[in-house]
């Protein structure tokens, strides 16, 4: 069983913004939108 992605939204304000956006994109495309 796969674990659903957990996204730390705080990282959108820092240097990891690009990587965090990629995680959000993957989560939306492969898991559906936020619940």
C-alpha cells in the first residue's frame, strides 16, 4: 500500500519552492486534489 503525499506548505515561502511545487503537481495529478 502506498502512502499518500504529505506536503509542507511552509516550504512554498523558501528556497525549496520549486521542489515543493513539483510535489504538489505530482500529488494533484496522481492522487487527486486536497481533502
